[in-house]
């Protein structure tokens, strides 16, 4: 197996040395192609993130709440079941439900 691999490497190296100009053109073409692919891929990813950010920031969010069901127990009420008379400067946690 080792000798077969070394024979194949020797044949490939000989062909690459003989056709040096063709090898350089092929390597250059692959390098340029990979570079353009990475550039376009990065631009598309950035454009997609910017588009989504712009779309979410400009469109208002609609929150639908349920008035008939009891809201979930808040963490402050759970932590202090009998001790807290009033909780001040704390925002209640809203439960977001799907439609």
C-alpha cells in the first residue's frame, strides 16, 4: 500500500512539474473562485441579517393576551408567599403564548 501510494504521488508530481503553467492557472482559478464564493457568501449573510433586523425593528410587534385565564404566578410571589405585601419596581413576567 505504501509503495503504491508513493508511485501515485510520483506520477502526480511529474505531471504537475511538466505542465507548470497549466497547474498555476488551475490553482489560481480555484483560489479566485473560492475567494469570490466566500465574499458573496459573507455579503449574503450580512444582507440577510440586516434585512431581518430592519424588518423586525420597523414592524410593530403584536402581543395577544388572554383575559379569561389566570396569569402564571410571578417569581416574587412564589419566593415570598406570605411576606410580600406589595412588590415595587419589578416588571411582571409576561407569558407569551402561541396562537
